C-alpha cells in the first residue's frame, strides 16, 4: 500500500492539524480516546466490517504493517465489542500504531495496561461472530467522512482527524507556521497584550 510520510505530522496536535488543513478532516467527535494519554499518528489501513462480526479485523491482523493505524467502519455498531485484549496483543506483535473505529470495543482496562492507543465511541461486552470477511484496503465512511487507504490519521485527547495522503507535506508546513504564530501571540499576551488586540477583533 502506497503511503505518505505520516511522520511529518507526528509533532502536531489533532486540533492544529485540523486548522492547518483548512478546518477539514475532523472525525465524529464521539470517537474519543479510550484511555488518557493515548495518541496516534500514522497511515490508515481501512477496514469495513459487518455489524456484530469481526472476521475482517482478524484478517487485517495477518497483513498489518508496522506503524499503520487500523481504521474500522462498523456502521456505528455500539452493541458489540469488536476489539479486545487478544486482538490488541496481536496488533502489538505486528507493531500496529493504533485503532480508530466508529464501533465499540471491550477489555478496556487490559488495552490501557498494554498501552495500545484506541479511539472509539464506547465500550460494549457483546461478542462478535467471525463469518463475514468484510473489506480491507478500500475507502470507508465513518460519520459521513470518507477515509482512503494511506491517508494520515492524527488523534489525541481532543479528537481525531485525517489528512489525505497527497496533502500531508502541505498540511505539515501550515501546522508549523500556525504553531510559530501562536508562540508569538503567547509572548505578546505575557507582555500585557489582549487577544482582542492581537486578533484584531475590533473595538472592545
């Protein structure tokens, strides 16, 4: 799978990447970190699985490459924990960077203990069948957003965003410029200026 150099965005927060992308690429805010401190930056490996079935996830764990982020569309299945401790161990064995899904997961304490970054809308104890092969390495839709294989995923405590593979370097450049500008603003604020003045918001 052809991938952009996602590392160009690794130093930037999800919020900065979103702004640097022209305020695009935000995933459903309901998709949030499973444990405090989790962070992801890496190329997307796209998976579509049927509700209540996680065979596609077992399949991708036979081919996943180091540094990839598994991005799983389940049709927002919140009743079945399609990912858990055993699959986390399998992902770590292949040096997968993390998981982003619109469905539920389980074994959350074990996942946190293992330090594997997971972003999901919630947890559920429901179990899954292993029948439907789903699809791997095809564009998927999560919360109305289309993500393609190789797009970069950046996720942290504020949420998750994606950047199209052909925009990574441009967004990284804009992110650096934005952060430099914000550092200047903070210096002025510490010298007594107000955000109203600095952002030229008009007369108070």
